């Protein structure tokens, strides 16, 4: 999903529009996570970018999506850019510390 979201609408009020954007993002993430996994993949991961414009977009974590949308509202922007790309993820084992076992 690569999209420029508008925060202004002639009929829809601001808070309602923000809720609709957050819902659309959440729905997209859920739809992508529910897709069938290939055999060698553990989960679906996401590369996310947020910016006031497409050129100024910076990498963010998936958990910071709602905070980024709230940031756009707080800065009173008319629009913002959001990019969410799906990639396969593999779990890695944590290294075992011998010192912690006593």
C-alpha cells in the first residue's frame, strides 16, 4: 500500500476521517497477515514509511503507524504519505547467555 491520505473533506469531519484512515490501515494489515504463508516463512513482516510528503518519508515500525497518523493531525497537515510493504519474516533464536544461569 502506497498512498497519500487527505485529512480534509468537504462533508466528513476531521476526527471521523482520521478514524477511517486508521481503520483502513488496520484492515490492510489484517488482510495481508491472513494470506497463506510459504513453507519456509514464519510470519508476514512489514516495511513501513511515513512522511509529510512522499519525498520526506522515513522508515517507521508497524507499531508506530497510529502515532504517525496522530502526528499528521497534530501538525495540522492537509495530507500525508504512508507506505506499507509486505515482506516474508523468519524468526531467529535468541543467543543463550551462560552467565545468566546460576
